[in-house]
C-alpha cells in the first residue's frame, strides 16, 4: 500500500466516512493541533526514556502514554464528519469524563512539590521544557476546538479533556524539575 494518494493535492482532505473538506477548515486545524500535541508528548516521552534521567521520573511515563492514546480517540472524533460519527469503531471515541483520571495525578504531583507562590517561566530541565511546549500546544488545540465549536457544535467533553490535560502537563513539568533538583525560575516583575 502506498502512503500517498494524491487526493489532497488540490487542497482538500477526506474525513473518516468520506466527506471532503478544505485543508484550511477549522476542523482540520483542530485535529492538526491535537496531532501536534500528541507528537509533543512523544518527544517528551523520548526525553523521559533518555539515559541519566532520575528514577523518580519514571512515574511520568504512564500518564503521558495514556494521554497519547486518548488524544487519538479525540482526534478520531474530530477527523470524522459529525453526521458520520456512528461509523467510528466502538471504543474509538473519547468518553465523557475521560479526563477524570488526571485530577488525582495532578494532586499527587502537587503533594510532592513545594507550593507554587508565583508564576514560573517555562523551562528548567529539557524534559520540563518539552512538557511546557506540549502544554502550550494543548492550549492552542483547545482554542482551535472553541473556534470549531462556534462553527459546528462539538461534544463538550473534548474541550474539557484538553483543558484538564494542560493542567496535567503543567504539573508534570514542575514535577520533572523537582525530581531533577532544578529550581523553577519565577516571573520577575520589574
């Protein structure tokens, strides 16, 4: 099977179920941002697996992998025309409440760290910086969903999921710095 179909050469792409839309549409922008987010998580996981990482950081891999899988569910829903959602295989849509597992992970992360008393600049370790990049891509994907929702309503659970995921990524970035013994840089107001 060839990877190229040439059907998109004219600026349109096919959604699951056969509907063709412009590559510039809000739907394509939204699932493109979700795809970029998933890749950013993959990059963070690759850094997490790099030699020399503190052993305590191993706890970050499971939530990142779970988020990557769930982002595929979210992306599958966005890549399907609303009138064709019933064609998606069972279990391939993001469940309502899918974000609920993140809250205890966020709470555990914050229990391990000193309280946050100021805004912090993204950075610190390479892993933390990559998680902050993923967080900002997540926020962009959330904004893209809001644009799409204004044009054609989407399931609210998708936006809720991304909102909670950005909170999780912020927490994990802070935890990565904490486990590595790297102090966060506070925003300096002059």
